[in-house]
C-alpha cells in the first residue's frame, strides 16, 4: 500500500474512533428502595460506540444533545458520577453537566428524588433532607448489583455532584454534620420566608408534623465512603451545617453572586468556610439560582420565566460551560 494512502487510512480510523467515543448512550432504570418504600427512577448516560438512530432525534422543550437510547455500554470499567437535582426538579435538570462528564469518559447517573420532583410533590419530602442522601446510596448499590451496569463501573472511582438541595445532598454524603432540628427551628422563626419557594409555596405550615420532627431528632447516618469526590453547586440548607469532622474527600463548592434562593453568604460561602481544604468559585454579577437548570426553548422560557430566563447580562450557556470546565477538571483530577 502506498505510504500516503496508509497514513490517510490511519488518520481516518483514528478520527472515526474519537467521534464514536463521543456519542452518548442513555438508559432509564426503575429502582425501588423497599425498606423506605421509595421508587427511584434513575437515568444513566455513558460513552457508547453506537450511532444515533432516527428515533433518537425527538423533540425536547430543552436545548440538549441527542443521545442514543439504550446504546451499547462501555467495554471497560469507567468512573461513575452521581447527580442530585434541586428541590422540585428532576433527574434531567442537569443533563448539560452529564453530557460534559460523559464526553470525558465518565458514566453519569441521576435520580428522581421521590416526592420532591416537579411532577410529584409531597410537602414533607421537601422538608426531609435525610431522605435524599439515602436515595443516592441506594442507587449506587443498585447500579453495582444491576447485571447491565455492574461490570462497567469502577467502584474505586465514584464521585457526586448536586445542585441546590442536591448540593446539600453531596455535602451530607461527604460526611458533613447537620443539626436538622436547629434548621427546622430557624424556618419556624426568622427563616420562615425562605420556605416560600417557587416550587412549593407555603411549606412552613408543615413544620410541626410529628413524622418530620421525629426524623429531624434522630436522622440516620448519611455519609457514604464509597464516594471519593464531591462537587456541590449552589448548595442549600447551609444554616443547618455544623461540622466537617467526617469529611475527608475533596469538596468543590460553587455559588452564584445574585442567588436569592440559596444566598451565598449563608450557604455556599458558609460551607466553604467550614469545610477545611474545600475549593470555591462564585459566579459573578447577576447570576441567579436557576441559571443551573437546563437551557429551554423560547416557548418554555415564556411559560416559566422564573426558572428559565436570566438577567440580560447573564448567558446561561456560558455559565454552564464554566461549570462544566470546573467539574470535569475536578473529577478528572480526583478520580482518574
């Protein structure tokens, strides 16, 4: 074979391999924690060598990369990143972050926290912080037992990212200690207005529920040492955080300067100041809380401006690219 033709073929093959590796596979699992009676719908994204089918190119109300539904799983073990959505959100809320991680060789799993999603709202599930970390731990165990996924996950390289209530979830799983009774008492008094969330206004009237109080007094242990690195975006419930004494893994905290839902001073910055060795970045200017949600098409922006429209000075796309860069860099450093 002529040398130039040989080189051309090698380059073409190399290019094909790189392109194939950037395709994103997607699957949905329906787990259930029988002990707590919690259905936990879980989405996973992963590198696949399969190519897109016409049926994969479906309409979405969000700006997203098309994925290969039920595409072939990786042939080698890869690191796993768990994602926890914000209160009243969904497992698809941070698909933009999942995409960026998959393109760098991670498997990503995101769970719908039962009773705390946009389409299934149970008041007490918005007020029980101890349930969410248990959801994540259960999903890790389920994926490691699932025949389709157990052989493709590197169990020594598991990470965690979360937004808002999910950002708290990450810190709780890292080993952070919380005083949930103090947090409830704060919400009953000077912090009452903070429970008037757009996702579920008027939550304060449920604060005296006996089940809620019993759980707050005797919460289970939430730390999960299988997770080796934690990326917390706009974390909430910061005023309940009391100690980092069991946090030994690396933690990266992101805040947004104009966040009115989880104000930086009492949340992201408080966590950063109390967690020794944590890294910290603040989105400047008029970047608000919901900038972290998926970019939406114009019709959705008009229907739900609170969640999908930002200040004119803020580019949601650029913010996502920045957080992608920070998260990917953090996880590559600590898990690869």
